[in-house]
């Protein structure tokens, strides 16, 4: 097999002066190594200088960012090494025009092969162990965790605080408090993601998934759905507010009071006149439903401090007839307001509400007209 016919051997070797060593140049490996080291240092410096990540607002973010930096530091030299050898070989060993001969047959180089299998194996194994340690650390149960139940539905997140007895369509967290998120979905796959916290978890029908983290920077950050979940997926964005502990407690108390509703200050805004609706349904119940069902993430309603822009402004209804409002909840496609897309509001939205809840919601919307 290794026998070569004299003609191709000669063309493959070419004239003797093509061997760089004979022309007084350094050995190609030494050259490539020198170029590779310089290029790697420059590449690593550039990679570390680039601001890849959004603001970091949780303990998890620091560990994850460090992990990414280590991955960059390890992968840049590998990339540079491969590219240097490839580019150098293409330029230096390019066939002369008209040279149609085969290259010399090579059986391989055992030492080189052992090196290029062993080094990547050690690198990948070490990085996998490091990654596993970080993940294990992030998932570890913390002392004094506060539970927040996150529910995804087309196309909003709602948040339940069992300890505080609060339901909210805004995520509010106390700073430096370990949080245990339990993530569920009412309909299809969603993915709960706060880029500033770095962690993300799918919401899977039939399962409860978990994220643990400790917000450590006061501020307002985006909550994003990161799983294509239907026409309104791109609008499934809300905010998380990280507050000092005292302010969080005050917020939670206010929410509890608002939730208790009608008897205290639930109706303070509009008075409790009441037309439409029926039975024992009150507009205060309606406000609670409006909040719990996440209506405000798609609709503006001044009375509920909601400012969604996906669907029509519910404080300025085109038709203030109770039957129209009811129909629009049960069958959103029946009459679609001009300028808004059909099919974004879930068609089964009405099924999620009992008769009384529907009555209460209709009543609340009618009383909330500007
Ligand atoms: Cu929910 Cu995308």
C-alpha cells in the first residue's frame, strides 16, 4: 500500500527549496505555536473585555458568569489553534498550479493522536465537573426560602405567594431573600426566564419545575417567556421588581388588603353602583379575577393599573353593552376590534371562569370605563 510510483513521488515532494527549513525559516510548528499563543492571548483579552451579559441581579448570576468566562478562556485557544493550523497549512502547503499529483501517503502520527485526544478529553471532563459543581450549588436548598408559585398561561405570568397569601400578575421580590420558584403552566409549554437572574426553566404541562435563586440587587428587570407558546409569545413579557425587605412587606400587605376586596377598600375608585352582571358577583371580585388571570399583561385598564398593549384598552370599550363584553370574553374572535389581530386571546379563556366569575369580570369591566 505504501509503495509509491516514482512519478507521483516526485511531484508530491516538489523541488527541494519548498521545504521551509532549507530556506532558513523556523520549523512550521514553532511558527504556528508562536502565532497561536499571541492570537490566543489577544482573543482571550477581547472575549473578557466584551460585555456579554445583562446586569447581574442574583447570586446565581455571578457563578454562571464566572463559568462562562472560564469556558471562553478554555475555548479561545482551542479555536485559535485549529484555525492557525488550518490557515497556515492552506497558505504554506498549497499545491502549485498544474500540480495534479497525490500527496505522500501518511500513516499517521501516534504521539500526535494521543495528544489531541487526551488534552481535549481532560479539558471537557474538567469543565463538565466544574459545571456540575456550579449546578449542584445553584439547586441546593437554602435556609428560610420564600416560595413563589409561577404560573404561565397564554400569554401572561401570574405569581402566587403562599406564605403571604398574595396573588399578583407582577413579580415582586425582597432583596437578599432566597426564593424557591415552583413553575407550572395552565396550557402549553412556556419558559420562565429572568435574564438578569440568568436562570430559566420550562413550564411543562403536568409538571412542576423549580428554580432557586437569591436576588441581590434592587431594581426592575424583565421577565420573559423563552418558549414559543403561540401568537402572543413575544408579548409574554412582564417585570420583576426587587425591593428592600421592608418595602416588599408593605407591598405584600397592600396586595392582601386589595385581595380581600369589596368590604374594605376594593371599590374605593368607582363606587358600587352596578348594572349588568348578576347574582352575588361584585366588581371587586372582578378586579381580583382580572389580576389573577393576567388580563393586564395584554390589556390596558387604568382602574387596574394595567398597561398591556397587545389587545384593546378595556377602559375604553367600543360597546358598553354587557352582552358584548361577555361575548368578547367567551368568544374573542366574534368581534375583533379594528387594529388588533384575531386569535391572540386564547379562545378557551371563558372556560377558565365559572359563571359567577364571568359575571363579576363583566361587571368590573363595565364599571371601569373612563
Ligand atoms: Cu409563553 Cu412564549
